[in-house]
C-alpha cells in the first residue's frame, strides 16, 4: 500500500501553517510552527499505516514533537503573555 491511509491530512496542516505564518504575531508564528511539527508526526503516522515507513520512524517523529511541545508550558505561557501585550500596544 502506498500513502493515503489518513487522506494526506498532514498536507492540510502544512497548508494552514503556511496561511498563518505570514501574519507574524508571536502567537500566530508559534501556532504555525506547532502545526508544521505536528504535520511531520502525522506524515510519519500515515506512512507507517500505509506500509511505507516503520513504526520506529513514527515513534521518533512523535518523540521529537513531544520533547519540543509537551514539556515547555511555562515558556509557551510567557510567549502568549508577551504576544498579548504586543497586540494591546498596537
């Protein structure tokens, strides 16, 4: 089997990220980055489920995402507060 096990959902995440990124508020930029990183996880999941990749490739992509996004809540909260202040100052 080749591709498409999840209807290429990761492409949609990439498209949304591309639309968000040019806005360049800190929060929009962060959201676009998160979506691109999640798209990589979803691509590896889709490829694994389609028989085009290994479970290990999917697991590695997930762990990379988790290490970046699932442990830094305090830092993300600081960025959100900073962005909110920048938007209020405009």
